[in-house]
C-alpha cells in the first residue's frame, strides 16, 4: 500500500489534466503527520470488508497412530462504509480583482486553510471518532479497541512508564495483508506511536 503522496507520484501519468488533485494530495501530506505515513488502499464500492480474528483454534503434539482433536479458528466479519469529509473554499471575487496579481494567492490561501481544517477533523476522527457521537463520522481507533487490546496503566490513569510503552509496542503484531507472504519488517511495514505533544515530552523526560 502507498501513502497518499506516493499514490499521487506513482499516478502522474493517469492524473494528467488533474493537477489540482495532485496538489491537494501534496498539501495534505504537508499539513498532516498521519497522512504522511499512513498507507492508503483503493476501495471499489461503498464499503470495505475485513475479518477480525477471535480464536486461532488449537494444535497439539501427538504420538504415532493417534489422532488430533478437531478445532477451527473463528473470525468475525466487519464492514467499514464510506464516510464523506469535505468543505467549500472560496475567496471574494472583488477582493481577488483588487489584489490583481495576488488574487490567485488569496484563493490558494483559503484552500490551504480548508485543507488544514479537513486534516485536523480527519485526524481527530481517525483516533477518537465514534458513530455514537456523530453517525456521519468514521469509526476511530479508540472505538475499535476492546478486550486485552486495551492496556491500562491504572484504573483512573497513571504515570507513564517505558515498560508500559514497550508492552504496547509488543502487543501490536507485524501482520502482512491477506493473501500476502513476506518478511513484513524487511518489506517496510512499521509500527508507529501516536501521541500528544505533552505525552511526547513526558517520554523524553
């Protein structure tokens, strides 16, 4: 999978005459650290289907002439439906005419401000989004965490420790995409820690 900017670069030929789309992709890459590193995948249709693993099934060692006890792994199917995020950017035509040579720059500024607002809203939903809060929003990472995926430092929060951070990193497996086999560490799949600036300062301390 490619980041948004990688996709724009790799599809320059297909995007001939669509310079605006490439420019918007480049701007999003500049204003959003998550867009800069997050792999994107093209989805055909109105939803993306995936499965979450519940159990792996069991295996056992056996002696000669004995049998295994049959068991199967269990997965749960899910669907993520398309969500639409956007806005309109405009500059007053009279101001653009008065600005003369700087008129286009005024419109570009409004577009960049709108893209920054969109990136902020998307990042917020990516991390904290919930259909219970906003049915039109996408479901974020926090809403998807359940069971032993949630690592609590203490019931009501607690002092951050590097041991807890290490536990978090170890809890996230390297996993190739469905149907792919390969060394995911060697092939460029990475783990990424996302945090607020205040938490980052605590980690550095």
